[in-house]
C-alpha cells in the first residue's frame, strides 16, 4: 500500500484506506504481530488492577464441548479418559478439537482482507506471540441484552438483529462507564443464555454457514470507527461471530427474508475484515458473560481486571479464550 503510515492515535476518519476500508497498517511498525494489543502496556495492567476491590473471580470460558453440534461445519470435540498402563492415573485424550469451536480468540491468521492479505500485509502472525506476553488489562462490559430489554427492544435470536454503535454507546452511558484507551470491550447479547434454552432441533439446524442466523454487532463502518477511536485493545462477545450472521446482513425493524428464506446481504464488507486484518483489533467469540453480567447488575460495577492466556501454539490461527475477570 502507498498510503501514509498512521499512528496508534490517528483518528479513524484520518486513517488511510484502500478499496473502501480504512486500515492501521504500520501504526506499530511494519512487522507488528500484536496490533491493538500493543495498548496493553504496564499502565493498562495497573489500571485493571485498580478494579479489584472484592477479591472475586469470574470465568468467561464456556464448556469446551459447546455448542454441540459444532457450528460452521467444524468437527465436534471427542473426549476420552484413559487409564495409564499401570492403572495408577487417569488421563484425558481430546480429538477433533477446533480452537474456535467454543470460547475463543480470533488471531490475525484467521481472516484475510481480500486482495490485501493478513494484518500488516505479512504472514508472520501466530498465536504464540500473544501467548508469550499474555493479555492483561481493564475490561468494560456492555450488557446490551439487558439494556435493550429495558428499552422494550429485546434482542431477536432468530434474526441477524444488529447491535449498532449507538446501542453500544447508550448501554455504557446508562451504566456510567467511561471507556479508556487500552480497554478490552466485552459485549453481552445473551446468546449463550438463549442457546441453553434451545432444543436439539434448533441447535442442529444452525451448524452450517448457510443455516446459521444470529444477532450480533453491526458491520457498518461506524462500529469500526467507534472501536478504533475508543482505542480498544480487543473486543469480545458471547455470540458465534461477534458480528451479526449472515455476515453483511442486517434485520432491523421491518426487514424480511427473500423468497428463498434467506436474509439479504447488503453491507459492503464484514466486520471481521474491518477489525482483524485492517485495524489489527483482536476478536473474541462465544465468551460466557452471563455470571459477570449478573454481578455487574447487582453491584452496578461494569469494569474489572481481565486476564487471558492464549495457547502457546506456533503458527496458530486462533486460541481458546482462557479468560478470567477479577473484581
């Protein structure tokens, strides 16, 4: 690319763009493998530590075997317990485990920006870089499901119901939360809670790209602008793709499926393209935020210290989340 090189604080509207997508390539150097995770410096970790006042911890990791059947035609994990040769111990053997099957981080090798490649335009990306430094910082929770229900606009789990930039701002404003540079944004749509109530037929019907329909964050550019200008380190949600699915579809008020029963696709690019390869913003998916959200509502406290230990997997495209929030 021949665009001028941005900095980590360049306003979104001043970022260079190519093929209609604004990008932050070079903001942390030509060979950068951390993207917005660079914002998790010592000061960010100390800000997160200040959120610890009660000594309680919340795991954000869903059952490794869920969803079941697995989504996106991924194999379902097989777990065996094996007795050692001398019968003195029991061991676990896991087969067909996909690192993106349950609570996960999407790494920069996961998605390419069509015509441009991975983040930064190089192929050095690997989860082991993230694992070597760990992920530690302040998180803020946007409980969109609870906020929208209070507004009489419950999230519809059977449509690509979009969560807009305005929804995110209003949710955090109502909770009195101020986003600070280097924060990790957690977005609860209530999808995991909804999945727990779904019957076997509903679960089986959503396993393919073509059949899956879920609410999620809008792929409109205003969302990427909000995340970048907030100077987030990462963003994670409790639904399968962070963004609404089908990708590039939205089913707002009055939207209907086409004659074949499909939701029309009308947005130019996916949110995955805007965030992972273009801005270098890590994405978390299928994080279990329900207990954290209940505690937030009870105590009117929506931040915390987040820690995550990605898998030390050389050449890895993704990792289980391995995430905790401490308060």
